[in-house]
């Protein structure tokens, strides 16, 4: 793996930890995500400073010079979050982590009572059938079923 690819992956891992912090309902999960974010950000800052590389962080400066790359930030967030109605592209360290976290990520992303965007508007997720890739969303007091690839969680 090339150095810059590694640096980009670190930043995408930060974005994924930030996403998990938003969707995980449990305090311990949120705290673990914050710890990961802090560690990743420190490592990203260290590498960026040593190598004068721009990052996804608007608050990063080297002296009076900004180390922020808005285009990179937009690109990486889009790669993780995808387009409208895409399920986010979570990153897993290895197959063991994937096995442990993939189901939790999916369940938390499609959690009951979360705010959801559909092709018909914004509503509340009322039921989910993950094995069938279907959910029920309430918009204006009317529940309607949607395929999961036709809804997106509002974060």
C-alpha cells in the first residue's frame, strides 16, 4: 500500500468512526467511537505535519497556513456515505471485525424511530425487516413500506 493511500484510509476510518458515533445508541459505543476518532485525528495530524499534506480537517493549520483540503473532505465523505439512499460503506480492519460489527452497523443505521429520507419525503422509521431489505416509514401519519435502498437515514 502506498503512503498516500494509507493516509486516505486513516481519514476514511475517522469518518466511519464519526458515523458510528452518530448511529450507535449506547453510551459505551459512542465513547469507544470518540476514542477512535481522537486517536485517528492525532495520527492524521502527525502525518500531515511531518509531510506537509492537507487533510479533511478545517481546523488544521501549520503556522498561518491551512492544512485543509475541502475537495478531499467532500470526496472522502461521499465515498463513505455514498449517494442518496446508499447504505454507508463502513470500513472493517479485518474479517473478524467485519463479522462482529457489520450486523450492528446495519441495525443501528436502520434503527426504529430514526428520521428517514425517502423518495416521498422525510418520515420516521417504524419497522424494519433486514432479512427482506424492507422497512416501514411513517410520513404525515401514514405508514408505507420501502426497500432499504430507497431510504436514507438523516444524520
